[in-house]
């Protein structure tokens, strides 16, 4: 039976987190609107990315806290070991 393992997805998200946070903060801090639709779209994408960057650690902590007693089981280590 194939099991869904999230380690590679979690690892990719963690590796991209720092670079993504730098680019989102830079885009938000240098936003200017001079009537183009591209400016508003770039700002919206940066705002959604920044929201994701704030939510990821919070959601990870909530997940780990709720599953604290099961973290040492083999199934949890295989699926979510990279997260903790």
C-alpha cells in the first residue's frame, strides 16, 4: 500500500521560505502605483505571499502541538519528519 509522504513537499517549502520572504518584503516595501495593472497585480501577489509566510510557521506549530504525542511514531516520522 502506497502512503503519501509529505517530507519532500515540506523540505521544498522550507528551502524556498527565506528567498520567498526576502522577495515579498522587498516587493511590498518598494510598491508604487502609477496607474498600471501590473503594479496592482504585483502588490497583490506579494501581499498573498507575505500572508502565506506568516501563516506557515503558525500552522506548522499548531500541527506539531496537536500531534505532539504521536511525533515519535514511525508513521509520523516517515510522513512529517522534515517538519520537526
